[in-house]
């Protein structure tokens, strides 16, 4: 979502309430996952891995990988 609609998501992320709520949600789900559901913890870990891979593409200068999808303008 951040890569597909960067202007909208950047404006939303600038709100401090969104940043705090996101942090609390991730910490809460992580605590729940570590105490009860192994599959949920696995989903969180793989989600983080996928995020870091996409971030690596963007930071390495490869551009927006989502921008290669049909109908998406990545701003180039």
C-alpha cells in the first residue's frame, strides 16, 4: 500500500496517532503470537521478511517493484 499510493499513505503516516496505534498493534499481536499461536508468530516473521525485501529493492535503487504492475505509476 505504501508503494502503490505513496502520497496518501505518507500523509496518513504523518499522524502521530497512526504511528502509536501501529506500534501498539504490532507489539500486542507479537506478544499474543509468542504466547499462544506459533503459526501467527510465523506469519509475523514472514511478513517482516517480505517487508524488508521490498524495502531493500527500493533502497538499492531498483525502483518501486509495485510500479511494475499494470496500471501503476511509480513516479518515474
